[in-house]
């Protein structure tokens, strides 16, 4: 089951995800998975799935009818397939090793209820590029751009289906433009701040295929309260995952 450098992260409710030094997940992944809820009974896709944490969190909470986890990197796909087997969820999760830009003919188009993606945040040329391929693909747009993600999601989604993203605030205009160019209308946004007095660094965004213009800005999500402890909402989002780590 385990190879060198790998370990299981218990997410709670009997669900775990296999991670290593290259393919793991952070707070942004957990926030995005929660932002997508409810997913029960839906046909769902996780693009650029990595270790598959979003898919596994969905299974922990309220399982979709089916999840397709799309990932291009061989090592991550191997991790994810073993995660699915460990959790005995083969009937609910299909792992597809594929370039998200080339899904035509690999998945049914116009059939999905929701797509989620935690994409690389940095454009090529912005900041230092990691020498390790896995980390480079996760952080910089070397394997796909935000435009690629939105176009891929738009092809997969049925009319009225939604793409859910987490991204850096400084890329907000790029993300909104990419969504609209792909025929996805931004409908719901939430800023994420470490504390009330600090500026937002992340945002969560839902874009709806065929949606009418009209963006709803939800209350700011605070990671910490005034004491520096996790906010009440973060405790709810972490839920049984945080309890497993204590």
C-alpha cells in the first residue's frame, strides 16, 4: 500500500487520502471542497485532481452519484487510484489519466452537474519555477492555463451546471474573464482572509453554464478569529478531519 515518503491523511468519517511530499493538499483544497457542497446525487468531475483530496472530501460529506477525477501526472494518478481502492470506492470514483485540454471523446460532453478545480495560481514567468516537475505543474500554468480549465469545464457541464474554483485575488480579473469567454457566468464569490484585519489573498468562485449576469458576494470567510484560533466556520469546515489530526 505505502511507498517511501507516503502516508495516509485521515479526513474523517472513515475516509482517508494517500499523499506524499509532492502530491498533497492544503487549506485551499478543503475550502474549495466545502464551497461546492451540496454534491449529493450529482455527476461530478475534479480537474487536475492531484492526490484527489476534493473527491475524497465529497465522499466523506455526501457522496455524488459519481466522481471522475482527471489528472495528467502518472505519480499522482497512481496515488489516487490506490486511495480509491483503500477506501473501497471504486464504484463511485473513476480515475482518468488525461490532459484536461483533451477530454473530448474521453468523457461525455454536456453531461456533468459540477466541475471543481484548484488550478495552478501562477502564470509562467511569475515567480521562481520549481525544478521538480510535480510541484512545477501544481504551482505554475505549464500544463494548463485558467483559460484551459474554464473551456474544459464548459464542455463537460450540462446547461445550468457549475464550475467551482479557488484562486489568488491578484488573478481575479483573469479568472472572471476566462469564465465568461468559456460561457460560464460568475454567480457566487467568497473572499478568504486569514484574519479580519488582513487583506484577502484567496477567493472562491462559482460560474454557471448559461447563467444570467448577476454576481452574489458572500460574507468573507475568516480562517482565524481575533485570538488567532480557528474561526467557528473553519472548525465546521474542517469538521471530523481536524479531529482526526488531534
